[in-house]
C-alpha cells in the first residue's frame, strides 16, 4: 500500500518545521511572519509530493476546524479522565470536538503531541504541561494559538490557567491530621519541578514548621518515571525505616494506590497504625475499608472554567485578557483519619 504524504514529510523535504508547513498550507504564512521565499518553497514541495490536506473544504476556507486539543499527563488516571469528561461535555455544548492525548509526563512526547495537533489545525489547546514544557507553551503563544493550562502552570509565564490552590489544600490536610492528634506526619510525593507538587510540599512543611514538628527525613521524594512495583517497594522501605510515623499525606491518588499495597505488605492497619490522607479522590477510595480521607479537586468547576476561558480567548483574539484562577479544594473526611 502506498504511504500517504504527511505534513511531516513536507517539512523534512522543505527543511522547515511542521508548524511552518501547517501555517503555509492553511493560508496563514504571511500573518505569522513567514517569508515569501519559504512560503513559495513549501507550496512547491507540497505540489511536487502531490500532498492534499485531510481537512474538509469548509475548514480550509474558514481556517477553523471546531476542534480542541486536550493534552494531559495520563488520561487513564481517575482525576484526568473525570476532568476530560467535563471538558468534552462543555466543548460539545459549544459545538466543538476534543482530541485527547496523554504525555505520560514525557517532555519529548509532549512536543510531538503539540506538533501533531498543530498539523490537525485545532482551534485551541487545553494543556496539563510536563516539567520542561514551558518553551513549547511559549511557542504556542508566539504563534497566537489560544491556550489554557489546567492543573499546573509555570511561574512568570503570562498564560491563562485554572488550578487547585495546592498550598492551601496541603495546609488544610496537614492541619486536619494535627487536629486529630497526629504529630509525626510523613509526606509521600514525586521529586520534580512541577509547581503543584512543590506547592503541596510547601503547605505541608509550613504547618509542621509552625508547630515545631517538621522533620525532613519524613518526606519521601520519588521519581515519577518508575514502575508501580518500584513505587510500592520504595514506600514500603520508607515506612519500614520510619516506624515512628503516625500519619501519611500522599501527594497524589496514584501514590496512595501504591501506598495501600505497601501498607498491606507490611501488615499495617489504617488508621490504627497510621492515618492517611491523599490529594485527589478516586472511586476506590470510597469503597476501601476503611474509606480514605481526601483533599479533592473541584473537577466540575475547573473543567467548566477552563473551557469557558478557551472559548473566550478564541472569540476575543488579540483583545483577550489573560486570566489566572486558583480553586479551593474540598477536604472529604472519611474513615482513614
């Protein structure tokens, strides 16, 4: 079967970027400041390669595909899948379709996904960025592509975002443990530069420092890109080396899922041996015995606001004003504390 020609093929042959080809073939070359020489070269190469855009005629005429690119960390994660459902529902109500993508926390994969969605000529982006994705977001802003970040952001970057007030959430969760008599509180998190994880650690640290109970050895930082089994082993080892810990705050639901298996391996009972709280709810946390106390994100509110901001950005164009919102989390008290 003959291989169909893609925009990537044209970009390689013309020795330009995929983004440049996309703008030229969608009649946006001059608007985006691409030189006439490059525009002619791209058109010439595309004609020689007998390339045809796989967009419907109306999309080519208007430059709109009524589509949104949604890039998250892991669409199988309960938090992101619930968020995606809200975003898709709100987008459909505005007559837009959504393309789902997962980065797996991989920076290179994130860049590839952005380029692919640019090639698909999506009208806007909703992105949960990876650790080193700031430059890619800057590129989208330079290209005047509507974009809203969700769940996390980069400090100093002038782009709209909707996130949880992670610092306040960690303060609330840690204070709840203190109020219930727990003093040797551990924190299980990922070692990364992601703003949301750092703010959660800062909130936890602040509360314990003010109470004179902070102990750095009670923080477990793990690499994100490790297997589930390795995560379970590391948490079990950490708990075995810190037997005096009487409560644990988990920085994300997938960390607690691994933590629960670690508890079982060590024969630890919740909350008799150690109390636990996790960021981000999960349907299994309600069914677990005992049920798990969580700092839940307002997913419905966040999803609606994210789509609303993107739609306004696509409508207002250059007159759009950047909006940065923090939403308060909800401490759902169950049986694990």
